[in-house]
C-alpha cells in the first residue's frame, strides 16, 4: 500500500517518551509568530476544504450504520450480528472512517506490535485519552465494540454509529449504570470469542498526554498506546485548553498529522490482582505509563470535577473558591470588609437578592456569577454560613488558625452528651468542599476514618485543627491551597507532584 493512502499502516519506530509537565487537565498551545502566519494561511486555504469533505464523509457513514441495525429488536441487538449486515456494513464503515481521518490530515497510522485475538484478549484498553480524534485507534483494531457515554446517543450521526457498534453505554452520573457496564463487559469478555473485542479508554476523560490519569478497575486486557508525534501538538483536547472548534481547525490546518498505535503484550493478572481489581488496574496503568515515558498519576474525574488523591482525601485541581475570589476581586470587593454576621452552628438560608445586599454587590451579572458558586437547596437558597466561610478564606488577613476555628464554630453541632460541640459529618464535608473542592462522599469517608480513633461521631476543635493545621500531609495541603504565598518553594501550578507533596500554588486561569 502506498505511503499516505487511506488505510496506510506503517511499521512504527521506537520513540522516546515525552517530558513530564504539571497538570494533565490543562493544555496550553503556544505558537510562534511564524507558526501563527502559517496557520492563518493554511487555516484559510486547507482547513475549510478538509473539514467540509470530512463532514460529507461523516454523513455518508449514517446509511451504513442505520442499515446494520434496521429492523432489529433490542433483544436481537444484545447478541453479536452476523451475515450480510456484518460484512457489508462493517466494511463500509471501516473504509469510510479511514477516509474521514485521512481527509482531516491523518495521512499515516503507524502500527507497532500485534493485536491479540479476541480469545487471547477480549478487552482492549487505550491510553492516553487526549482528544476526540482518539477513535482513530479503532481502525487498526478492526472496529471493536466501544464503551461510550450514554449522552452521545443523542448526537446526530454519532448516535447512529454507536448503535451500529452495539456500544456499551455508561452514564457518569449514575453509579448503577457503571455497575451494569462492568457486568456487560464481563459478559462479552467471557463469551468465548463469540463477541468482538471491547475497547475503552479507562481514564474516562481527555488529558493532555503528559500524565496518565487514574484507571478505573477493569478486566484482563491488552493495553494499546496512542501517540501523536507531530512537531506541534494541535490534537490535545483537555479539561482546560483549546476548544473543539479550535482543535479541529488547527489540526486540519496541519499539512500532515501522524498517529502511532502500539499494541503491548497481553497483561495477565496475578492471583492477587484477580482478587483486587483496583490493584490490577493500577498495575496495568503503571505498565502503560512506563511504556509511554510519562508518570502514572492519581488524577481522575469525579463527575465533572477533576481531582487528585492527596493522602486519604480527594481535592479539586482548581476549587471553585479560587474562581469566586476572581469574580469578587473583579467587582472591586474586598472580602475582609464584608460584615457577614453568620451565626455559629445555625443555618440561615438566603436568596440571591439577600446575597447581593449582604455583599454590597449591584451588578446583576456579578451577583449571579458569585451566587452560583454555592450549593443551593430545593428552593434555590444558600446557607449563609457557606458564604461567611468562603469570604473568610479569601481574606488574606485571616490566619489559618483563625480560619479553621471559624469553620469549626460555624458548622459544629451542639451535643446532648459529652463535649459541648462537635464537627459532624455534614459540617466536615461542607468545609472541605468549600475550601478544597473535595467531593462530599470522599470527605464523608475521611470523617468516618478520623472519628474511629475517638469515642464520638464527631471531631472536637482540637482534633479538627490537628487534621487541618498539624497533620504532616493534610496540614500542608490546607496552607498551600488557602495561603499559597506563604509557601516560597512551591512547585509548578497545578502540578500533580506538587499536589501530592502539598506544595501547590493556585494555577492561573487560561482563556480559550
């Protein structure tokens, strides 16, 4: 097959792994003046033609996808398809898909290693998941079944392709859906080769290729590595960075984009890994990270929130508290000059108008933006204690000891027996969610662990301050998240290593 033609698979030469930058959820694209001129010219001439032709091919895929499942019941779709539907539609979608990526500029797919048979490895895992171009890995894998978000079914053409693929659908917001996905993957994986292989991206979200996010527990797999060894990285589509249209346009403006697909040996679990899916998933993650030459991190998404595990706690990369501070500073408000008047231990629910009066804000857009950062009840009201604690945390004049004492006083509850006031589960999780962006379930689990050492189901002020100020790891985390200027030797903003060590500055926001 000639070089650069659709369907081209070229032997892959070994490449060295990329260097390790800070935050896997952030991708910054820096262009020199010459590169800007180049992209302006090619973006005006090449990109429109490529994108137009690619969309035409995308819509040509729909009849093949529709034909394969037309007239079949849901029960019939629970079994692998055979016969003419499989032959005609499968080959049609495979050929048009390769043409689509070719038109977008992916002239070469370089393959290294050998794909295992469905009996040897019924499940394939691909990483790092860095862009919406990653489905190109399906082509050298002969279009295996995929695991995808249930929301994608409503996307035109994409939804039809997922039905054609008999994809396994998962909802990120429904734990029961995730359990069903695990059961369905296991059912297909143990079918004795009856089903085609299942491929999924175990990271669950897009990163910037610079660190491998925490894997979700899986089953025996063949790892697949995806690399885009181009001189300029235009393909990365991370949580913070260039948007969909910019990534698509810049990539289509490249004269030639290359993707490397490497099949690693099938990973067979040890007896210990078979008993502990998390251990098994972490070990597979480390094998893939080592082959890629990038670190394996504890970074992951909880819902739509990017978090990292620090000790026994999950904390947000960028707590909403930082965003709130920017909104208030832009409005010219100094948190230290606001008289909150919140009552310790007593909830006071306020609406948006009361919130604006208390903070002396007049601009409706600023008020709505600031108010949106707080959790609301069924009536759309927020607890003013949350506001008081957030303002105190943003006030640089408030020391950490004073801040943690205020947090305890605001959310501690009166006890009928024993100590007069204790910080119970809900108050503890609210404090950690407000100050560190920790998901509430993770904070509640940590609270239960901290309470195991004592006779009460709550923390005293001394215990809470031991945790937040004097604990070797968590105390440093509180200080660097809330008072970064007090940590002179902090690592790079947003660094996974820095977060784990508790030495991180607030990362700067990057506009799209």
